[in-house]
C-alpha cells in the first residue's frame, strides 16, 4: 500500500510559477516510477510528466515541455513538479501517481499507475 499526498497548489497569475510536492509512503520508494497527471473541469485526466526510479530519465507532455520540470528526492520520498510560465490552460487538479511495475519504464499511460493522491488544485488567472 502506498499513500501519496500532494501540496503546493494555489492561485497564480499567468506567467507565474508554482512548485507542487508529493509525499510518498512506502519502504521501496526508490523502486517506483512516479508521474504527474492533471484534470481540467469537464475534461479527462491527462498525462503531464513522469520520472524514472533513479531520476535520470524524464518525459513530458508536449503542452508542458520546456516549462515544467519533474524531480524526485529519494531520501525524502518526495516528488516535485516545478511549473514555470504558467498559462490559464494549465488550470486543473494535479495528481501524483505511482507505477510499481518491476519493469521500471517511464510511461505516460494512466492505467500503468497503481496508486494516486487526492490531488491539488492549480488555478492560473489571465
């Protein structure tokens, strides 16, 4: 069982920045692929970013590439999403997720992720 708790969301003006954090439980945090997803009102949940077990490999949705950075601190069992140059279309609930697959491949496939946090709201005003 893995528990995930996101924090760091809030209201920000377009062009601003936020850093989301995700605290994970579990003894084997370093063996998990981690991901961030988001869901805007009236839309399906979509992939944002993912990071490999050791943090050496990352992958981003085209819509956030160059603006968002995913990172992890294995010792602290934390995953972060640094979001810069925010746009109104980034407004959504952001979710942290864990992929426990032994293959350890970074993936943007939502159904590959086993555990999800409750989400944190990000609102970007124009």
